[in-house]
C-alpha cells in the first residue's frame, strides 16, 4: 500500500486558490451569460474582436484566477468596497480608498474601453483593452453580491462563521456560492431560467453607467437587511435559503443587465457609451453610431 496522504494534501493545496472564488464561479458565469444576450450585433462584434471565441461567461472568472499571481496583488482591493459604519449608502469619495475599490475599478476599466475608440494618446493596447473588459465582466458581478459592498470590520462576512444545513462555512462564501450551489442547478440552466424572467429591460432596468454608485448602495442595503441577518448560533438552513435565494436571483439578473448596459449604449441609454465607441474603433464609423 502506498501512502496517498501527501499527494492528497498537495492536491488540496493546489486547488485551494480555486476553491474560494468570489460570487463563486457559477455566479460570475451566470452574470456573463445573461449579459451576452443583451448586446447589439455591433457590440458583440467588438467584444469578439477582444475575446476571440471566448464567451463572457468563459472569461468571467479570470479576475479571481489571477489572484494567486503576485503580479496582480494591486488588483485585490478592486473586488469589493466597504461603507463607513453609520451610513446607509455608499459614497465614492468617502468610502473608496486611494488604492481603489470595486466602484472606482468599474469606472476605470470602463474608461479604458471608452477611450480606445476616442482620439486619446497613447491608445490603450489591445492587451489592456482585453484585460479591462475581463475585469469589467467580473467586477460588475462582484458589485452586485451584497457582501462585496459591506463592512470592513468582518471583511464582508469573511470573518463570520456560519453553518448552512450543518455545513461549516463563512457568511461571505455562503453568499458567493453556497446559496447558488444549494439550488443544484447547472449554471447554464440557472442563467436561462433567470433570463426568461428578465422582461421589459428598458423599463425595469433603466439605469446605466453613472449609476454604479447606486448599484453599490443597493448591494450594501441588501447586505444589512438580509445577508447580515444571522442568528446568534450562526445556524442557517431552509428558512434562510427561502428568504434569500430570491435576492440572489434578482442581483444576478441585475448584474447581467447592468453589465450589458455598461458595455454598450443601445437600448439602455440615449448617450453613446463604452463599447459603442469601441465598436466605432474596431469596425469603423457605420457600426456603433
Ligand atoms: N475584504 C474586506 N472587505 C471585503 C468585502 N466587503 N468583500 C470581500 N472581501 C473583503
Ligand atoms: Zn471577485
Ligand atoms: Zn466574494
């Protein structure tokens, strides 16, 4: 008999970084998949010129995958934001530190894509544009997870131990992935189901860019009203699942629609935004006007 323990330990060690992804991989894929259905053909083309054959869902987890590479350490604070205790809304000037936060990062990466179609020198390189788009796809997902805009003192629930159906986890992880996993739906089916519920996008989800701060405030309020509502013994089960899965569903839908709204203009905004300009850049003036 050989002793498999060291090998098992090594496998666990190697897998560890992939076991703690934000929103969980499925949440991010669902957001990317939903968004991909609300892009105009023009925007789709522009996105394809950056991502090749990879879908929005495929690249949605990249920003978490690179966390294990020290070269990307600077981007770690860009996955979340914390709100000053005592306030009930997110304030960019007050709450976003110098190193950046999820809200400023979304604005920053949007700007990289926007300026790639404009007369700006130096132009962002294609690599910079690809990275900006991949960050954007991921971070819009993170922004909509209530505990990604929450409290510094428990690191967005990471420091709050809970049991979910008798399995030990932490509150943050429960909201990233535990609730989604408990549905036992394959992510693509889950996305299709949610997409079928997104009706009348123009009237139900009229908000577009410039409203990133408001989306952050919505997350924060849901963190306070729902996510942090944990009994003293930390035990959560069916009642918590039933109360919170509709919130998770709603946030995934909104993230998908908001992501699509951010990367293109029509039909969400009368003003030309991000990828419409990117489209102009990539495809010439007829596309994206
Ligand atoms: N670390 C500190 N605060 C955090 C938050 N709100 N979400 C994720 N990670 C964090
Ligand atoms: Zn993340
Ligand atoms: Zn997370």
